[in-house]
C-alpha cells in the first residue's frame, strides 16, 4: 500500500479562512448582543406593563370601585382591535364563586378563561393567530384576575429583525471571505516575490540576493536570513571550487613526475641502479601523496559535526617539553635554538595526540622558514580563562595580505613558502581544525623580516 501524501494548504487560503472566521464571529457576537438587548427591552417593558395593569385592577376590585374598574377593564380593547400598539390589553375579573364579574368586550372569543394558567406566572399564549402575554392573579378576597396583552406586533417586529440579521450575517460572511482573500493575497505577495527570487538562484547564480527594500519587518528579517545563507553557500561553493582546483593541481604534479620518470625508464634498457633510482624517486612521491591524503582525511573528519575527541587532563609544560625534546635534534641540525618559556604550571583538558600534531606542524613550519642562528620559542600562559599555547619564530615572516588566508587549505606564500620545500599547504589548516575541535581558536601574527607567532587558545571550561 502506498501512503498518499497530504496536499499542503496554501497560506493565502489559511489566512482567508482565519480572517473570514474571525470577522464573522465578531459580527455574529455583535448581532447576537444587539438582538438580545432588544428582546430583553421588549420583555422587561411587557412584564412591567402587564404586572402594573393587574396590580391596578386588583386594587380597584379590593376598593369595589366598579365605575373605574369598568373603564379600566372594558376600555382597553374595542371590537378586537388594540387601542394602540403600546396598550393592547384584555382583562377579566372572576368572582370567588366562579361567576364572571367583568371582562373586556370580545375577550371570551379571543381569550377564553381556560387558556389562562392557574398560577401567577407570566406566559405566552397563541389564539386566533395572535400572540398574547397572559397573567393570572388571585386576590386575598378570592377573586381571580386574568390579564392578557397583545404582543403580536412586537413578536413580528423581532422576527423581522432576526430575518434582517440573518441577511446581514450572510452578506457579512460573503464580504469577509472576499476581503479576506484580497488582504491575504496582498499580504502574501512579498512572500511570492521572495520565492520567485530564490527560484532563480542556482549554483551558477549564487551571487544574486533577495531584495529587502520595501518588505515588511518580518519578511525583511526572513529575506536577510536567506541572504546570509546564500552568503555562506557562495563562500562554501567558492572554497569547494578552490579546494577542488588546488587538490587537482597538487595531485597532478607528483603523478606527472612518476609518469615521466617511468616513461623515461622504459624508453630503453637501464641498469639496475637506474631502475633503483626511479623506484626511490617514485617512493618519495608516494610518500608525499600518502601524507597529503592522510592530512586531507583528517581535515574532512574534523569538519564532521559528530567528530569526537579524547580529552584528558595534561600538564601543558610537560607536554611542551616532550615536543621540544623530540625536535631538538632537527633544530640543532638547522642551527636554530628551540626554547621553552612558561610562566606558571598549567593544565588543560585536550586530546594529547591532536595537540602534539598541531605543535609538530607549527614547529616544522618554523624550522623550515627560520634561518641558521634563529630562534623558536614554545610559550604557554593563561589568558581570560583560557590556556594559550604559542609557537613563535624570528624567521622571514608572512606578508600582511596573506595573513587572512594562511589557514586555508593549500594556501602558500609563494616567495617564502614554496612547495619545493616539501610543504603541501595543509599544516596550518590542520592546526586550525585542532583548535576548533576543542572549542577554541587559532590566531597568527607576523611581520616580514621579524618572524611569526601562531597561537592556539583552548578554553578551560
């Protein structure tokens, strides 16, 4: 069974739906609140009016004021037609023995006594297609008062109001959707412009950037982030291209040398010694290639985010002394003094093998470019919570324009650091990788004719 991939919903549609839902909800709540307030106003007025009417009739019955009672009861409704929209009232008075005392003319046909409730609760009743609010009130003397108020007009008005509200809500829903879509499309247009710009950027057009002028603040930040990412990609592609070119050049030279020597050796019969010389020369090139490949593999592993190092707590002075003793003979042969200078007892948690490799590369570089009678110093000190290990020499130095690139792979200073002296341009790149693997950094200071100092900073925590 193949699982169906979920079709993504467009951002414009999501924004439209959210805008429409929120606008319609606000419109619905507002309309409901207005309708509720209108309904409550009518209900409160009707209840107060009919209760006041029943109370007045009860007082007249208690006072036995038949003349006023007759006017109050019979004059409210004439021939089944309300006197006004504000007082359409029917009233009936029933004696304790059940006989009719008085009622509004025509009330028996419109509102028979059986329709009224037995309790004192205000209720709605429908009769002859008209709606009445009815109230039954019992007096202490045993009389039963039945009062009804015609609310047909008010109920019709509320029904008409509800219909209009429904039309307004339907129209509001439609307009909210239309305007929501227009707003969403207008708001999403900058995103589409960014997408279109990025769509045209490829490996051959990494120099192009997303235009940030005129973008909203949030999208401007997004576009800037894209541009920064493109900067890093362009730099990475550039370094990769240079690295590919450099490594092709570096591999081509020894391979061409071995091929040329083999072709010369095979062009005619040679003596065993001549063949031996060819093999020895080829062996030197093999060693050079092997060293280069081993260093490149180290650099590749060092750049992998999952690379682990074996840290151990070491005595920095003792470690520098060990390295110094190892290179003392080579320094003596070159006529260079190799000194050690530490100001205090220092410890650091580092990978011993990697530290030795970095120091070896630095010392070999210094020996290669320090003249006879020169000096190389191994130094260690604590600085701002870090242990700083330096290798300084008083050799030929490095021109200022090369200092920013000396840690790049295969980079050489042509005048003083020619590949003819055996270097492959990877030593300082390895030194920097060792420092980065420990969470530190590598730095260099150099002045032409006065020497070079390369420092490794290792954090202590």
